[in-house]
C-alpha cells in the first residue's frame, strides 16, 4: 500500500504567540520567514490598500511611475482619458518585469522580450506572429488577447494620493482608513494641487513593522531626537493627541510645538540641550500655515505601507516596501503645494535637513531599527515589553504611552490568525 | 609654470586635503574648506537630473556646516564607521568672474566595525572654487550621487 501524499503547504504555520494580549511582542514576529510569507499573502496582497504614489508624479497621458506593493512590482500610469491605472509589472507571456525605468512617459507598454504590447489599462493589444508566418506556427486557435491582460489592481485616489490593492474585494478607501484618521489625512490632502519636490531612498536592515512602530511610538522622539527635544518640535510636555481607527491599524500622532520647556521633562530627557544654539537658525525658520490649525505636527500611519509626515513646514510621504523579514526599502517623496511661494519652497527644503537618510532626526531612526533587528536575531525567545501606559488599546491625550503599537498588533494578530 | 598648470596643481591639493580631512575623521576642520557664504548639497542623481529641489543634505552657509558637525558629534546616534574617499582628477569646466567651476568623480568606501568594507556612495562633485588668502576654498559643492539607494543612513559629510 502506498501512503497518500499530502500536498506541500505554501508556507509552514508560524510559531505560536502565547496569550491574547499585544504588550509582549515575540522576536519571531520580526524574523520568522514563514510569518513574513503569510504577511505578504494576507496583508500586502490581501484586502488592504497600499500606497503607490502621488497623482502629480504622472501628469500626462502615458506618464508612469514604477514602484512595489509587498515584493510585487507595479506601475502607476495615466491613460488618455486622464484616469490612473495600477498594473502589475509582469508580462502575461513569460513573466518579464518589462518596465525597468523608475518613471517616464511612453506610448504603450511593450515587453522587449517578444514585443507583447499593452495599453495603459493593461489590455494586451497584440502579439507578433499571432497567426504564424507563411501559414506556419503562430498561436493556437483559442488564443485570445483578452485573456492575457496585465494584472490590474483596484485603485483609489483621495486628495491626490494614489492607493492600490491586489484584492478586488477590499473595502472602499474611506471606510478602510476610517473617519478618525481620514480627518487628519484630509487636513493635508484637501484637494490642493501638490508639487513634487524629490525623493530619498534608503534600505534599512530591519523588519518593515519596526518602521510602522517607530511612527506609532510617541515615547522615543522626545528622548532620542535632540533636535526635536531642544527646539520643542516633539517633547513629552507638548500638548498632543493619539488617534486610531476602529481596528487600531492606522494612527495619527498630533502635537503642538512648545517653546517653554517643562522642568520635569528637561530633567529626565538628557537629550535636552538648554544652551544649544544653531549658527544658522534658518533651518528652524518655521512659518505657521493656516491649514495646520492648532497642531504643528501630524504623523500618520496608514497600515501597512505608508507614513504621512507633516512636521512644521516639511511634508513627505514615506513608503515601506518589504524585502524579506529582515529588510525593507523606505522611499521618501517630499512635496509642497501649487500656491507655495519660492520662500516657502526654500523653507520646506531647509527643514528637510531634519528628515531622510541623513536627517538630524530621521537618520538615527534607521539606525535604531537596524540595532533592534540585530537584537531580535540574536535571541529568538525574547519578547519586547510594550507596556508604557498599560496593556490596553485606546486613544490618548498625552505621549507617554505605547498604545498605538499595541493597537497595530491587535489587528495584526487578527488578520494573521496568530 | 603656466597659470593653468598651477591651478591644476592647486585643485589637486585641495581635493586631496578635503578627502584626507574626512577620511581622518577631522570633522571640525571640514567647514574650513568652505567660504563663509558657501552652499553644500548632497543630492540623489534622480533629483538632480529631473531638476527636483530636494537634497539629502542642504547647508547654506559655513555656519550651517558647523551645525552639521555639531549634529553628527553630539546629537545623532549612529553606528560608527570609517570613510575612505577616492577622488578622481579635477576637471575645470568653466569660470565666472573669480570663481572656477570644477568637477571630480568620487567614490566613498564605508567600513563599519566588525564588517567588511563596502561601496557606500559614489558620484561626482560639481564645485565652484574661489581663491582666498588661505588658498582655494569651495564656495559651492554639490555632491550628486549615483548610489540613490542609501544603505540605511549617511551621517558624515561626503
């Protein structure tokens, strides 16, 4: 008798997470390859919206931008009617990633291997020698161009920001983000025309979720980042609010700059430098913009793929592209508004010195993520302690809590079924 | 010796001293290679080629360079590393008034503790150089780098 062979699983079940809470996060969540494979399937290719870009990046018919959702290469392109499609960068013939330029303008997409030709909606327009040559060869009778389109993703645009999803059943973008966070999304992206100011790209040797955590962690900026602490841009004594969507996956950290330091904070945060003065103060030439209202900073995380930054006059989207459990690319797109004066553009560019891969503030975020990942790798039985402000999940009106991280993992455990 | 030849030798000395300063970790001396009203930019090539204004570093006076030095030494938490600059021969590309336009390729190799050396950042300097009482100084230095995907972070100047 022969044993019945069971089909191989696509991925092994990930390890077990004891208990039902999210205040102790096991190290394997950041390092296990099977867990990561499940994240790609259930999160990045599942019913979630991922950031692809800004409308202003593709101004004309045929303008495109290549990027990735999870590890799948996609292209955002504008068609002749002005609508935006997001297509998978994989030829339907032999899987070629036919688009290799990062951006540009084309008349149609042609895979160079065998010249299969697609329009901006991903439809296959033609294949060479479909009917053979001199009566010989060619495609079979039942070959149909319409069966061989590029994968076309669901697309949603709000306020000039483009999102896409591989899952046709994903909830509408507005429901996905939820009213609590959407309010702050709309604060920046209220329909004004955006202006593209440039990119920064970094490859960070850490798990992608650590960057989401970093922007859900109001505890660290007022300690690690001397510039934030000293100049009051982010400090534990600032008036602030933490807001989540109903599922706890997205969040906003909102705060108002404080120019007078609280004594208790100054005594604890050793990064506070009472006497620190800049030789060139123009980097902190902050001008209030009417659309801010009261808050001077709003950092938004839209799970799983993007951080939206307004920190005084500096604005960016920061895209997360995972590359295995231990690495991700982090792509910054800085922008302004069409009605910015040249002085405001200059100001945004000077304040950008605080951010990005060399930023006075952000460079060490990449560094600490790298070192956390090293720590997870060296001891798989470790679990983080994430209990500042308790073990529960809820909005807060102060910064001394890790509730947003616990909220994200509550959702993560649900969607990952772990 | 012709004036052209003398200029070439002076430029060669300037770039050699500049690289040696950074590779030697003498950060405090770095601003002294620049004039008071200088501009220093570190720019990904894609932004430069497309005319997009965003820089990775954008310092608009010697004071701002001093602030960067302070930031690196006293505020930025980072893994320490050595830099090694390999700078190609300078090419004079033009002049305006007293300023000399000069370009040179560069390659920066990074060596972190406990790790092999790696190509860290490569590109070209696009410079404006002026003669001062102390010798040639940069009044503008734009480092346009091909290595757009930065291996985590850039802490020290290039």
